[in-house]
C-alpha cells in the first residue's frame, strides 16, 4: 500500500465527519490517530527550506541554505556527518 495525498485527505475527511457526528466526539486513541494523519498530510507537502549538517564526531551541527553547500560541508568534514533537511510545516491556523 502506498500512502497518497488522496488517501490521507479521504481518511481525514471521513474521520472528521464521524467525530463531528458523535455526541461526545472521539476517544483519546481515535483523536490521536486523527492528529497523526493530519501531521502526515502536512509532511507530504513539506519542502526543505534549509539543511543541517549534523551528527558528526568532530564539529558542531551547522545549518546551510542550499543542499549543495550542506553536502560539500559534510563531505569535507569526514567525521560521519549527515545532511538533514529542515522543513517548515504550516497547518493553516
């Protein structure tokens, strides 16, 4: 099974409809499931706005604006650093 935007949107809409139709709303587990689906939906559209070179043994973590600069820095360090994309998530609120 592939997680798609369409599936997420349909599942979220169905859960929100069910929740709104219930007199006392969802139980805690169902509410957490809905929150997880909403968060997953945000991540599907997330695009990196910067990159962090992190996890190295010798240097501190450092942010970079471009992926190419971050990759070059991680390669130059030669200390096991990895490049981590940094994304902004906006839920419309």
